[in-house]
């Protein structure tokens, strides 16, 4: 590669382009397929060019984490009602992983310590402070909320990353196998199976989130020394497509 070509590559190659290509590779082929050689082929550059932007695969992986956080937080605007804001933040965090499930599975449990992760934590903490929680309670509740949302999102992402035949077999198990268990051995399953939601039913996340937010709202009211506010029972439970963020969730 001559000097002119190298100069041209440096001019067009960027961290953002590399992250975009990494997302395509992971979504198509999984995290194990993400190598600098594969990236070079995807971007039309020598693999060594990637090292000018990322020291190693670990640094690139953390950039993927922050891209998910960017997708979740970049367009967030606080609502005057702290509870509406909190629900929106949770929906956005989940949607980012739902929209890029194989990336979500690949970066599971990593901490990017970068711009949009910091922004997401700031958004959660400031929202909980607006609710009237003490600094200590706000910090602990942030951890409770984010860990619950991410645990749900990671499980969804892992399921969506399975081969299609495996996913369909698992979904069929809940539709069929659970409906045909022995009523003598498993009488409760036999009776309630028709009411158990599908493994990918979005209403399960919605209900869990609403229960969590209702509990937090009651805790906020108690912290303020007031009775439970009846309006907090409804946190806006209109079912949202998990692939949309809170702004589009109604």
C-alpha cells in the first residue's frame, strides 16, 4: 500500500465506521466472527488500519457497548413527570438491545465507561433525585432498575440470537409441550398452561416494568411523607413494540 492510499484510508476510516461495520458483522455472524481481519475485508482496508483507532478487540467491544447506550440515550428528553421519564429510560435501554440482539448478547455485562454510558447513568440518577429520593437511595435504586432492565434485555437478546430452528422449537414448547403435561404430575401447569404468555410476549416486560415503577413510586411517596398517590397506579402501560424507544411507545 503506497503513501497516497494510506493517506486516503486514514481520511475515510473512523471509529464510527468501524463500529458500524462491527455491528453488521456481529449481527450477521456473531461475536466470534468479529476480527480485525474480517473488519478490514468489510471496510476495504488492511487490518492494521483498524489498530490506528482501536488498540485491540476489547477496546472495540467496549465501543459497541457505548453504541447501544448511544442508541438508547441520544434522543432522550426528560419529561416534567419523573415517573414518565423513568419509564421512558427503561424502554429505551431495552429497545437498544432488542434492535441489535446479537450485539447485546456479545457485550453482555460489559462496562464501557464512555460518553453515552455516563449519560445514561446521569439520566437515571437525576430522574430519581427529582423524585425526591436521598442520594443514597437514588444510587441504589438506579442499580436495581438498570440491572432488572438489562437482565431482561440480555435474556431477550440471547433468545433472539439463537438459530431460528432453535427459537421456534422453544416457542413451540410453551405452546404445545406445556399444554400436554400430565395433569396428575403437574396439575397446576396443566390448568394454567393456556394462560402462560409466549416466551417472546412483550406484555411480560411491560407488566414487570409497571410493577417495578409502582413500587418505586410508593417508595418516593413514603420518602416524601405523603400517602400513595393513586395516579401512580397507571404508569402508561399501553403495550409498546419492544423495538421502539419510549418516545414512540405512547
